[in-house]
C-alpha cells in the first residue's frame, strides 16, 4: 500500500491506499453534514484510489479529535456515512500527541459512532509504533469490553522484508494471547 496525500498516485502493484490523515482533518474543519473544499479534496483522493483499483483505508485521526465527545462521535459518524460506499476500512488512528488513555476512550466511542454511520463498517487501529504498547492495549480493551475490532494496524520501521515480516509474527502472538472469538486481521 501507499499513504496518499494528493498529486500523482503510483499505480504499479497498488492494492491498498492509506489516505493521509491530514485530508480528513481538513475536511473536519467544515460544518458537520456540509460540503466545502476540505470534503472535495478528501473525496477526490478516495475516488482516485478507487479508480486505480485500490482498496481504501481511511484514518479517523484522533489528533484532530475535538474535546467534546459528542462532537467527536458526530464527526466520525458523518465521515463514515459519507464514505462507506467507497472506503474498505476505517483506522481510528493514534498519534504520539494523544495519550494512550485518551486514545482508548476515543477508539471506544469512535468505533460505535462508525457503526452508527454504517452498520457494517470495518473499524480498527491503532496504527501506532509496534513497540509503544498501544497495539496490545487496544486489543485488551476491545476484548474486555466487547468492542468491534475488525483489524489491527501498526507501524514498523524495517530495513529488510524479514524485519517487517517479524512484526506480523509479534502481532499474531499478541492476538493469540488475547484469544479473540472473532479474530481481527493484521495490517501493517
């Protein structure tokens, strides 16, 4: 996959496109339910990825979360409602500026809000560095509270394919320890 934030999109070997979280944050500056330049840019990025045959992973950026939980939930629901026919997965994305406890609370309310936007939304996260501990914390929270978790995502800095592949093994081990009834998929 590739992170896409505008401009030319590489076509060769493209199967997933991770839309840049900044495009979502910009769209969120518009009125809930409204349109405007932010939504036009986000929609264009999603449509370009789809027209090239790629599947779309749309981040729900917790770094852009409003302080008010009702507004956060309304933003997430609105985003999913607008894009559910063109987006394959929604990543409630962590950020180093968001404390782990806040991220987990935002994930919980955001996952349910995403389901309000589209009852079959594939929601996951956290998209954090695998060594941060947040990946496992999210798995535990979802298991303990029966929260939806369609996939687990993480970042890894690897110099070789083997190092990246090892991260899959680490995440699979975490999933084994949790013992999900409905096992989420793994996505780096």
